[in-house]
């Protein structure tokens, strides 16, 4: 299936984002967005785009370290849920670990 983009046909593109859920008992660690220009001040799960060639677990390890300074092991990462999120600009697969 291809999308029509102006005068040429282009293949659809799916972006992947990983969300890191660090849980202790019934508590989940959240971060507060700041200096991003997008929903600053909102609480969120640490998250980011999955880089080309990167596995979901690797992306979760990287995001936990980059955004929270927390070290986790890839073998401890479990995919808990997936969400397909199409919008006008991009189509996303959100991966919750």
C-alpha cells in the first residue's frame, strides 16, 4: 500500500517510540517535561524514538539513562503493551516497556 504525496507515490512510514515504565510495588516513576517546547510542565513516562536498527529493549535502556540517569539491563525489559497512533503528520507504534 502506498500513499500519494503530491505528484509522486511514497511508501507509508511507521515511527516507533519506546516508553519506559519503572515500577516499584504500585508506584511508577514519571518525569516532568522541561525545556522541550512540547508539553513542558507535564508529567510523562520517560520516552523517545527508537533509532534505526535499535531493538526496543536497547531503546528503553538508552532512554532510562538519558532522561533519568537510571541504569537498567536490556534483559530485564519486557514489552507490556503496544499502541498504534496515526496522526496527520506521522504514524507511530508506541511500545510500553
